[in-house]
C-alpha cells in the first residue's frame, strides 16, 4: 500500500479517540469553571465572578445536552 494511504488510515483511526477526549473535557469543564467561580467570589473579584458564573451555566447546559439529558 501507499505510505500516504496508511498515514491517512492511521489518522482516521485516532478520530474516535479525539472525539472521546473532547467529550470528556466538555463534561468535566463545569466542575473546573465552578471552582474558578468560587475562587473569584472568595477574592471579591465581581466582574470575573459574573463572567465565570455565565460560563459555568453555559457549560452545564452544553454538557447536559451532550449527555442527552436536555
């Protein structure tokens, strides 16, 4: 077989793994953002707090829709 065909097949074999890693990251992202929201609230940085609060709610909605709940 041609070398380029084998490289393309190898790249296509990693696509499901990349999709899985991305979906795991999207599901874990609300936990990370909620910690950042709590940290911003603790140090009285209210502009960051509101930004992280909105991002947390958006990431929760995205994660729930990815999991098929919404």
